[in-house]
C-alpha cells in the first residue's frame, strides 16, 4: 500500500466518478481502477459500488476513507515540513467547491494548472456552499468556489466570476413535452421536489418568489432531497418537478429524458463566486492558482460528467 493509493481513493470518493478522478489526477482510468482493485483485493472487500450518478462508498469504503484522510493529513504535514527544510517548492492547495462548480466546471481547470505547475497538488473537496464557507473560515481550505447571490461576510473576500442558469425540470411525459412555460400559480399547484430547508438554492429561489408576493414554503413540496442527482432521477421517474442548476441536467435534456420549461415572470440565474479569508494574502502557488481561477476564461465551461 502506498500514499498514491490513498490519494486516488480520496479523489474518487469526492467526485464519485472514476473517469473524473482520473482526469483530475492526470492518470488513465484503467490505472486508477487497477489501484482500487489492489486495495479491494488486499482487504477482500468492495470499497465502491456503482449507482445512478457514478459510484459511492460501501460501508468498508467509508471506514477506509475515515482512516485514509487521517493518514493523508499526516503525510501532507510531513511533506510540507521536510520541503520547508530542504527549500523544495512542492505546495498543497486545498480547494473547496459546491456541487455544480466542483463536478462540472473545475476538473479541467485543475488539470491545466497542474500541467503548468507539476509540483502542485490540488485537493478538491466537494460539499454544500455553507460547509465550504465554514471550512474556509476554519482554515481547512485555502480557496472556495460557491454558488448563490448576495453573499456578504466580513470574514471573507468574495469575487463573482460568472453565473449559472437554474431551470425548472419536468418529466418527459405527454403533459409536459409540448409546454413552453408555466405560470407561478400553476407552479404552486404541481408536486414539487425540493432541496433541504437550509440549502442556499432554496433560499435564493424563495427570494425570487417573494418579488411576486409568494413564498417557497407554499409550494406543494412532496419530498426534500439533499442531492441534485437524486432530485433529477426523481423527476425522470415522474415523481414531480423541480428547479436545479442547468449543468446537472444538460445531458438529460439533450437526450430527451426530461423537459425544461420557463416560469413566466421568473428569471433564475445565480452567481458563481470565489471566496478566500479576508485580510489574508495567499502566497506562492496558492496565489497563482487564485489568479488563474479568477482570470481563466475556461473555468465556467461546462463539462458533462462521465461515469
């Protein structure tokens, strides 16, 4: 067993895809699949299982992840300490991103930056925006990319780098295939699949609805789901309608698995922001990476994830 195997495992667990992990780590997919197979043979148990949106950890995988993270933290601390003594330039960058940015926008940017700076190791943590913000404040992350509007926090420097469209998605049934739009009263009459109460997306949509003198909680919410992929599949299976970021459903819309229609009078588009700790200047490759993300024209180029 070696450190590289822990890093491969952690990356797959974070992005839930062997293909995407291979791209981030600049390996071939067979190479990382082979490393995971070696780990599973060593313990004679599966660490990942396939699901609708890629792969997920088994119970054994979750336990391996718990110890693997601790081992990698110690290893990174050792590397940094020894590099500091020897004058080496290797630098770890801890990057956090909310779901859409982390899965759909960042992998190419990380790969391109690593090609320009081979000594850089970028660790990507994909989580909800509130957790990313919290980990930035707690010094667990160096840079964060989050979605949402009207962010203000005196402890953070916030820079808008673009925007992402939100779309109302419906099942691809006869009821919806020829519909171009829906009124807000009609929206409130439909079975609606929602994100959880504390999500930034839910708060953003609620603020948009308030301009029409209605509230999000008055929607006909039949279930709350914390994962966009699960919401998408519930819609595909005709359980209701929902509002999600466009990149989540781009491929499904192209394939005709679901439909997207406009909500009359409601324009849904939210900001994508880079965040860092206020009054703290990044140095070295962290500073270079921040500048690269802020000025990279390709950062917001959507890439459809593969399994």
